[in-house]
């Protein structure tokens, strides 16, 4: 005859192990007791993985900020180049206008003489 008792062992809210006590009585009347403790698989240590994920997010954020500042610097350089070219075109147009004015005055002076 065998009698089995199963006692769950809790740690916090998580089921951690159970203790199994089995008693066997043979025909001669001898009783044998067996104690067995069965452990659940222990949870993985997620504390380190949390730090690893945080570090990865931080690295991605730093790379993103660096990339955006580099794009911003190139946009500023492009804007400055366009503004410089527009200024040079404006100066050239002014010189053409001055040359046309001088030529017009020269023609007028030549016809008045």
C-alpha cells in the first residue's frame, strides 16, 4: 500500500517547488517513507537583460542625435552656399546695370555733341 502526500512550496506569488512524501508498506508490515522535492525551472535572471536593453536604446538615441546634427550642419552649409551664390548673382546684376547705365550715358553724350 502506498500513500502519497504532495505539498506545494511557494515563494512569493510564484510556485517554486513541491515536496512529495510517499509511504510504502510491504506485506511484512514494514513502512518505507520517501521524500522527494521537485523544483520548477528557475526563472532566467532578467535583471541583466534589462540593463542591456537600456544600454542599446541609449546607444541608438546617441547615434540618432549625432545623425540629425550632421544633417542639420549639411543643411546649414547648403543654405549658406545658396545665399552666397544669390549674393554674387545680385552683385553681377548690379554691375551689368551700372555698365548699361554708363553705356547709355556714353551714347547720349555722343549724340548730343
